[in-house]
């Protein structure tokens, strides 16, 4: 039996990372009229991780579809 909770948890974490990085940059711009290098590093890492969560899942699904299509064609 396969559980279905990892995908929603991954997507929720990705959305929270993107949201928190935007909020953090917005707060710094309002507070000190600048964005620190550390904040920019956090934003870059958050977007990289969130993009890999969404992109890797899409890539795996696409590979599975192509593999199934090739197997179907070879069976005929």
C-alpha cells in the first residue's frame, strides 16, 4: 500500500520556501532599503530547491510516459 502524503508535503514546502523568500526580501527593503547578500543567498537557494521539487517530479512523469509509450509500440 502506497501512501500519498509525500507529494503534498513536498509541494507545501516548496511554496513556503518561495513565499518566505519573497516576504523576507520585502521586509528588508521596507526596513533598510536594501537586500543583504545573505538574504539573496537564501532566496537563490529557496528558488533552486523549490524549482527542483517541481521540475524533478515533472521530469520523472515525462520519462514514465515516454517509457510506457515505447513499450506499447514495441508490443504491437
